[in-house]
């Protein structure tokens, strides 16, 4: 009856809202008081499969902060059943155990904490005096008790996971807002030109980057980049790229020299296996000329007089070799010409049959829409990609920068 009353008391404690460690310590305290055990512990199975102490109470003097028989604990986990050591004196094998001998254990009980699906830990009790030996009643009591404890531990773990997920979701949302604020809020109005930009990350935060800003002498900067990978890590590299570009572009007008300097700045800081593809244009609106360099990014397309062709490119991605140099190219723009910069999320978009949208489809969309405005061209590309994908999930960010020289 006393043990049943103890179970009811433990059940009431488990129902109370309190931190898990506080709860487990109070449960141990009750168990020791009611069973006259000398040591008690609750240990949980960690991610590495090893038992980690979560709560521990000892009424005996010990030089160790935490001390129980690992032999008994591991045996209970291995066999996944409650173990009653009525009297160590009657078991020669146990008497030879170093941990049992050093702790002077006379009697012990160890029961797995089984939550109905898996063992999440153990409840351990032992005594050091001949006058207090555990029996079958104690075994029944602790075995029944572990079900309540295991369920509470599982619920607490799920609550912690939910809490951590909520925290991460909040941080990701903050990162998403910060990243969106890094993109230009307004696109400069360029006399004689029409420009449109589009970005859609496939996760909360992405690794794609675009920028358009005003330089001096009727010149304008257009940029697009793609950090390998996704998520917060890629977004952090993207923000670093934006900061370096904005800081350097005012003093370094030549695209090839600028890419070399940016590459030197970030090489060695992007991390193992990471790099950034990047394409940078300087538009001289007065001379109707684009000067550009490419660091391993998708070749931009140029549509003129009904013909669509790739712009010449060369160069390896940023962040791989600190001494990399980048060639420059020039492209004159006639009235009605269109240049489109895009990330590989466009051409590598896949449908349910795992076919890629590809370069041919992109060229076809550009050819059939080059007479339209920049925004309409951008929307046509995105619409074509989405129609091609149908219900297939998006696997990469999609980013576009469309520049059109207006007809005279």
C-alpha cells in the first residue's frame, strides 16, 4: 500500500508543469525516501547511444560526484528488461565487477525507461547495507514507475524539440527579412533602358544574389550571383558578397579588376567546398555598351534582331583560388536589344520526369518575348519554368535580371 501511495505521489509530480531535471530529481527523492535506497539515478540515452546522467541523489559519502554501477546499467539497456540484484554476495560474477566492488553495492535495481517504442534511459537504485535488500515488490514498483517516467521524458523531449524548432523558425524568419532587405528596394531608372529583377528562394533563405545600382558618369552596375548550397550559410556568404561589391565598385570601374579584388577578399573565408558564381556588368548608358566579367556563372543571353545568343564568358567561381584573374568583354546594345542574367535555378528546374528546363527552352522564351518590356520578359520566363515543373518541387532559387535598350 505504501508503494502504491508512492506511485500516486510520483504521478502527481509528473503531472505538474516543471523543468524535466527538477521533476526527475524530485521523483528520485521520493523513491529513496520510500525504499530506503542509498543511491538513485536517472540516466538517458544520448545521441551517441551512451547513457548520460540526468538526475542523481546519493545518501552515502563518495569521492565521486556521480557514481553508480555501469555494469548493471548497461546490462539493463542491453537486455531491455528490469534487473533485480537481490544480494551481490550471492553472485560471484557481480562481486568481481570493479564498479560494484568500489561502490560497495549490496543490492540494486535497474529498470529500462521504455516509452512504448524505444528505451530512452534507465532508473537505477542501489543499497550498501546488508539490512536493506531489494525484493520482488520493489522490482514491481520500479518497473511500474518507469512507464510514467518514460512517458514524461518523451513528452518533455518533444516539447524541447518543438521549442527549439520555434526558436529556429524565428531566427530563419529574421534571416529571411534581413536577406530580402539586402536586395535593392528600388531599381534605378536608366534613361533609354528598361530593367526588371526577380528573385524567388526555394527555401526561407537562399543563396542567389542580384543587384543594380548607380555608378558615376551615366554608368550603372548590374550583378547576379549564386552561392553554392542553400540555407543560412549560403545567405551569409551572399550578404558578404554584397558588402564587398558595394564597397569596391565605387573605386574600381573595370569589371575584371573588380572580380579579381572581390575574389582576393573572400578567398579562404568561404569555407571548405564553398564558392560563388558571379557575373558583373557595367552599363555605359551614354555609349550604349556593356562591359562585363564572369566568374563561373551561367552565360547571359543577348537577344538582337530576332537572334538569341550566349555572351562570351570565362573565369572560375569566386573563393576557390585567391590569385584568380578575370577577363573583360564588351557588348554594344542596339535599340530593342535584350540581355538576360539568370541563375541555374532557371535552366536546371526539373519536372516530374526529372527533365531539366534547359537552355533551349530559355532561349525560346526570350526569342518569343524580346519585343516586350523587361518586366513582361521576366514574367514570361518564370511562368514558363513553373508550367514546365507542374507539381514538381522547386529545388533551387530562381533569380533574373532583364535589361532592355528601349527602341528609339
